[in-house]
């Protein structure tokens, strides 16, 4: 009986020491870096478990070729064998972090041992590079309850990741890794990869994947560097806007949970300075090239009826440029960008800045429609907005939306976002928002590319997996490694 009790107490204590700590620091990301600034098209590639005498030099050459700087989380016991390689990583402008001395799991390691693991690796790195590393990545992302505090006392910051690419698994996985890198590419992403360890030969897959993924990410418009990690803290602070109202304090976290969930399920990714994108479908009926929507000016006939009549007339003679079911990119305004915009007191200045930022972002969306496998099948783009002043000038079709239940719901949500994110809260509604009506804004693929794609639109762009098939050289080079 007494033994059972002791066992239960030990399990309970361990539960607090390990899984609970993981929940706080890994799952909830308390005190840890896991993504950068979502308003900037920048991505950090991170490589764990090195250095490796075969794969790390090949990776360094590849990164140099595309002028990419990255982060390397090195293992102490390995790095002491290859000090020259460590020096090379450092000299080529990459950031080196600590990945413990023997790749230990914090769940099953005492706080004393953990301290020793970090300190030994840190000191070795400092001796080799002349610089004390500031960043730490726990093996498997595992935390125990003391780890964060220990790191803070050493003036170090734990870095996790926005997404991982399972590049440690066995077999020829170059294609699936390349697809995984591309599938969640987004502003401020920190990507977990490996240049050593895993299944035998697995870093070769990672290298192959990067040979096609790096140039493709750059074509889409991403800069591959280390700023997402360096600026992560500043970006996190920006997300925590101080609100004074109780309703905002209560509702904003709830909104945040809902928004995160929606983004995850709907694959909504921050892709431009102000927009998050996902792929949806057009469901507003067919549209025709020479159709001009009628504004509601007659009392006897509603705007929708008039438009429907017009559509029937045009439909008899023309092919639609858009029809229901067409894949379309949906644009959602990024909350931080929206927050910055609606904080501008002058409505005129807000409109000017808003239009400028939408215009800049459209160039990015045009590139995504050509080079990003997730968006390239889209036949156009659409979004809902309350701020539509002057937006036709950017080439958008602007339409009133029928007051269906669904549209009223969207309108309510959009206004709620404004209220929740504005320092004045509901007062904002009184200062003009009630005049703002929700509009549907859209543009066909052809219209968008003609206006916003810089340079000539390429006639064919292979998908990322076709690229790997197209260039057998990539495979041959890797096999020689
Ligand atoms: Zn590792």
C-alpha cells in the first residue's frame, strides 16, 4: 500500500516536472520563440543535430548559392569533433545555437544535468567562434519545469518552430519534404529541418528538397534569413496590444482562440504585409465581362433584383468570367495590420495608407498565384471589407452583398473585429463605422496578373514535385554525397 502511494506521488511529481511543463512552454509557447513577424515575408530555416562532416558542408554551399542565412542548433559531443566546420558556419553569417551536449530529453534529465549540458556546449561554442550563443533548442522540443528559468539565468532564449517537415524519417522522401516546406510557408515562419541525425542518409533528402524549395520560396517573394527569430520578441509584443476596456479584455482572448482555430482548420496563412490567404470557392453566382453592377437607387426594384436581371440579359450573349465553384483565393486582413490602420485618427489618412498597403500586397498575391502550388489554381481573389473607399481604383470589382443570414454574420464579425481591436472600442462605431457597409471585393486572375504581376507572366511553371522530377541532376548530385 505504502509502495503504491510512493509510486503515485512520483508519477504525479513527474507529471508536473515534464508533461505539464511541455504544455506550458511547448504547446502554449510561454517564454519561447516559435514564429516571427507575420507582417513580413521572411522565413528562417533552422537545422538541428549537426554539424555533420558530409551534409553540413553541402548545405553551406547551397545556402551560399542562394544567399540564405539560417540557424544551426549544434550538439556538443558532435561539434567538438568538427571545430573547423563550426567556424565555417559562423563565418558564413549563420547563427549558431545550443542543442544540448548529448541530445538529451529534458523529460528524463535532472535540472543539474540539463544545466551542465547547456553550459558545456555553450562554452565550447564560445571558445570556437568567440561568441556566446544566445539561442537554445531543446531536443524534440521537450521542456521540464526548470528549463525556461535556467535558460533565462544564462541569458538564453528557447527557439521552437512554426512547423516541422518530418525530414528525419527513412526512405527517399525528398519530394514529400519539399512539399511540406512549401505547404505551410508563411510570413515569419521558423522551419524545423535537420542537416544530421535521423534515419541513415535522411539529410540527403533535406538537401534535395531545399534545392528546389529555396529558389521557389524566393520566387514567391520570401526572404530567407534570420530576422524572424531576431525580431520574434518584438513581434510578440506587438500582438499584445494594451486594451483598457473590460469587454475587450474578456472578448479578445476568446476571439484569438477562435481565430487561431479557424486559421488552422482553413489553412489560412499570413502571406503579404496585410493579408492572410486561403483557398476557397467563388459562390456568388456567375459574373460577365461587360456587366456593371447597379447601385441601389430605385425604390421599386432592389439592387439584387436589378443585378439579377442584368445578369440574365448578359448571360444570354456571353461566357461568364467567373462561375460558382471556381477556386478563388480568399483574402483576410491581418489583425495587427488592421489594428495599425484603424488606430490612425484621420479617416482620409487611414484610407490612403490602407489603399497603398492593399496595392503593395496585391503584387505579392500575384506572385503567389503563379509560383505557389497552394494558390496557383485560383481563378481570382475575393474578400469582404468595410473599408472600401477608393478600392475600385486598384482594379477591384466592388459589390453590395445581399443581406442573407450568412452575410449578416460576416458583417457582424467584421464590425466586431474593428470594435475589439480599436482602443476606443464601441465608440469607434459611433465615430463613423455605422456608415460603413460590408462590400464584396473581387478580381479575376487575369485582371490581377495583368495589373500586378511584375514582368512577363511565365507560360508554364512546374509544381514543386514536378521540379524534382524535371532535374535528375539534383538527385545525381545528392547521391554522390
Ligand atoms: Zn535534435
